[in-house]
C-alpha cells in the first residue's frame, strides 16, 4: 500500500465522487439510499470547500491518486448539545482500491485529525452488521463496538440494525 493521506477536496474530486459513488454498485448496496442531487456537494464545495465548523469532508489519497472520501458531522442528543456533542464519521472508498488497508488507515488518520484540531472527546461510527470490512477497519483503528441500534436505518424497503462503534480521546489508539 502506498502512503495514505487526507487532504481538502479539490473540484476535480467531485466528478470522481459522482461517478464512483452515484450508483448502488459503486457505493455498495449497504449504503445506497437512492439518487441524491450532485448539487449538494458542489454547493458545499463552492461555499466552504466542504469544511465547516460542524462537519466536513476530506479526500482520501493513496499517493497522488484519489481513493475516496471521509466525512464527519456533529452528533448531539446525548445531553445539552453545547456540551454533549461528538463526531460521527463515514467513509467511501472507490471499489477498485478496497481490501488493501486504505480504509483502516484513512479512518485512523481522520480520528487523529479530529482529536488534534477539535475539542471532541468522542468519535463514533455506525455500520451494517453485514459490513465485515468496515467493522474490522474500525476495530483496527481502535474503535470499540458499543452495541446494536435496532432497526434504526431505512434502506431498500426495510428497516436495518446498525452496529455502533466509538473511540474516546482517552482510549488507546
Ligand atoms: C468499508 C471500507 C471503508 C473498508 O476499507 P478497506 O480499505 O476496504 O478495508 P481494509 O483493507 O482496511 O480492511 C480492513 C479489514 O477488513 C477485512 N476485510 C476487507 N474486506 C472484507 C470483506 N469483504 N469481508 C470481510 N472482511 C473484509 C480485511 O481483511 C481487514 O481485516 P484484517 O486486517 O484482519 O485482515 C471500504 O471497503 C469501503 O469503502 N466500502 C464501501 C463503503 C463502506 O462500506 N463504507 C463504510 C460506511 S458504514
């Protein structure tokens, strides 16, 4: 595996994201929620480079090549939002680069980035029970499995369980 890095999104990346993640095959059936406006990413890119105080997107690179994207957003609801907030992260890699360790390394780097540059105490992620690759990648990046969110996600005409994972600033990494 060539060196994995995260960098701000460039305009050309948006076309790659649209082509690679705009279909059930590219995105993966476990992450297909129907067609979405490509305008949403393009507007966010034009407005703020997809980097805001309450969330953002970085491009995952393997060497100079675009491998995918990582996203994060502010999650609250565990208490008063001003204090009891955390980040929820997500990742999409291009189908051709999966299974080579990039997902593990990219999520490791995203956690380090968020703990370095924000005051967050907790980074969380959720994934489908059938997504063994993401479960392993999260575990290898230091996340702990916390439990099952029962039938929390509507997808493909049915409700689906999700597994909740989290990594605290004070956890070993
Ligand atoms: C999930 C994803 C991020 C994982 O990244 P990746 O680079 O493919 O995974 P890695 O190569 O880092 O592998 C991580 C672990 O999962 C294992 N793994 C990889 N693919 C697997 C598969 N299809 N089934 C079971 N295990 C798998 C690897 O063997 C490795 O474990 P090991 O080191 O113990 O052998 C990536 O595959 C992806 O983007 N998939 C589509 C979108 C997605 O599922 N996003 C997650 C959002 S919930």
